[in-house]
C-alpha cells in the first residue's frame, strides 16, 4: 500500500509544478524568445520544422536549459520565465 501511495505522489509532482506556473505569462516569453524559430503556434517555424506544441514541461525546460539538437541553450530564460514558457508550450495542442 505504501508503494502505491508513493507512486501516486511521485506521479503528481510534475502536474503540481506545472500548476504553479502561469501559461499566459509564458506566452509573452514564447513570443519574445521562441516564436521566431518554433512558429506562432509552436508547430514549426523558419528554423525548426518539428512541432513542440504540447511538449511536456520537463522536456521543454531541459531543452531551454541545455539545448537540444541544433538549438542552443537559452540562458536568458530562467526561473519563473522558464516555468511559465514550459507551461505555455505544454498547454498547446
């Protein structure tokens, strides 16, 4: 029973972290820092043809912090801005 309870707690952590972020504020960060490459709706833009819409919060944060593929890390997006932009991208379908 403890194992099940612990599993449920651990699975709910990413969702709890995402709810603390502000997706509306994340849109402003996205429009400034991400839109040029990933497109208006995050479905691919001039430099990145792959869609990032709906990407998990942790995946987006890892890409912004450490880069991914041809994308370099975006050091200017950190803290609450990073949480917010990751929540915004995850909210797109």
